[in-house]
C-alpha cells in the first residue's frame, strides 16, 4: 500500500515539474515565467520529497537505519527549497522591474507608482553617496 502512495506522490510531483517546464516555454514575459518556474517546481518538490520521506520511513520501519537519515535530509532540503524559491523569484522579478521590463498586459502596476514617489527623494546615486565622505 505504501508503494502505491509513493508512486502517486512521485507522479504528481513529476507532473507539476513538467508543467513548470511547459510554462517556462509558453508564457510571454519574465513575470509569468517566474510564476510557473517557482510555484510549479515548489509544489512538485513538495510531492517528490513527500514520496522520498515515505520511502525513508518505510525503510526505517523495516530495519534499515539509513531510512531515517534519508527522511530527515529530505525534509531539510524541502525547507531550503521552500525558502529559496520564492525569495529568488522575488529578487529576480524586482530586478527585472527596476531594469525596465514591463509586464505584458498589466492593467495596474503598483510598484511603478511607488518607485515614482521615491525618485525625488533619492537624488544621489549609490556611487555618489559612497564617494561623498572621501571628498
């Protein structure tokens, strides 16, 4: 019974990772591609790691001491994925927006409005601020 659940979880995880690949190829701009690349791979990784954890616990239950190590390492890797995927996507999307890449078909761009309000306050560039104290 456990093997069937493991295979189902693996199948769901592979399906979502394949959807991420299709989304990267088919979506029109960097923002929707980031959405596909992070949400789908994160969701797919949850199911794949879930199947690995079940396999490790099954092996541990049957007497293999390495099964618990496999389960613990998989959970730690999943925690790293859950933290770094959204953080990296946010950083890439913010950098793309700051470099002038506009979302295709966007009706409202709140970040652009916020950046326009902050522009008058930031008169000096970062290089000017760094060299200011040396003069």
